[in-house]
C-alpha cells in the first residue's frame, strides 16, 4: 500500500510528490501527460525557471524525482477512487488497482473554448488568461479584453500596471452603466457587438472579428472562458465544491484537505481563479506536507 496516491502529475502534483518523497513516504503519481498550460510556449513567474517552456520544466522535475526511491511515476488515468481514510482504492485506466492511506487530487481543469472560429487555435499564444504569466512581454502595447462578467471590470483596472492601451470587447453583453462610466474615465473604449472570429498573426498579435463594425487588431487578447475539472472523480466522491466566476472548484480547508477526510486537492482544481504555476507549485507542496503530517502516529 502507498502512503499517498497523487492523481495529476503537473506542477501541483509533482510538487506534492517531491515533499513526500523527501519525507521517505511511498508515493504513486498518476498522470495523463496533458497539463493545462501545454499550449503555452513559455512559463513565467516561477523562480529559477522564468521563461522556460512549461513541458521542459515538467520533464526536468520528473528527472529530479527519479532520485527518490519511494516515488513512482505512472502514465495513466485514474478511473475511480473509493474507500476511506487509511484505506483508499484507485482503479487506473489499465485496470490496475492501487491502494493508499491518503489521496491528493491535482488533475487540474479544462478550459471550455467558445464556439468562435480561431479562438481555440489562438489559445495560449494570441489569447491568454493571466497578465502575471504573459503581461510583461507585451507591456505598453495594445491589449484587448473580452467581457465575461463583473470580474472583467477588476481585470481592466489591474491591466493598467502593464499598459494604458486597452480595448474592452462587450461580446454582446450588457455592461452596467456605472462600469461603463468608470471605463470611460480611464480612457478604455468599449467595442460593441459579438466576437465572431479571431485571426492569429504569429506571436501574440490577433485581429478580433465582430458581427457589427470593423475588425479590431490588438497585440494580445485576454479572455476568461469558463472551465471545468478535467476529470469527474470529485463528483463520484461527493466532494464539496464552490462556484467561482470562472468555474467549479473543490472546496478545501487551510490544510488543503477536501470535505472527505484523507483527500487533499491542489492547483487549478482547487483554485481556478489564479492560474499560475507558482500558485500550483506551492499549493501542491503544502498538500504533500499536510498529507504527510496527517499520517504521524
């Protein structure tokens, strides 16, 4: 029996495995090899790895974990999780049954691309969600932001630290008058009409096509489509969730433990509003540490 099974082997899952391996706990990490940020050319803001391709960082991390004899990396998907604290069972896509005292869920989320031609193809290059991840490289340039709700107002204010050239695309939504007035006071134009297509020009540049009015070219476009967990294990377990502006997240306490004792969660799965490799890494590390401490006798 493992001490911990980690489901999801991207930044959060591998960070958890590192802490547990260094504590000489027996760990299995199940991973499908499809991290959320695989579409991005570079990862930013992670100390010591700034501007490296995210897949290269993960590959290096796996090589480093190989020096810990109690960590086993398994390529595969978890099909089900059952049992209770100190006696969990995980069935893999290969039909293998694994057992562990604790489980860490770090299988992340999947972005739900809108049915707009060119949007999915531009995701991670011309269209991005996080200014902390990509803002510095296009600072001072013309940014676009697709309205997705009142949270877009805060994002427009936040973007001022990077650029004073921002265009907001209403995308057919009714923006409240008070917000429109505030945007106008900040010299942020609002373009009406629905977004009907995105033309990617290489690099970050894109042209936003509209159903009314002319196309608008921007140097980078920020958008926040809804997302959902990339697996449904939490549903079958009946874990408590919270509804955020961007999607469903697992509810965890200050120790990263979910509503079921012995099951922990980290990364975008438990914090979709802050998509960052730095956030995922520290949350994963803490989940590993708290899982280890919970097994002390």
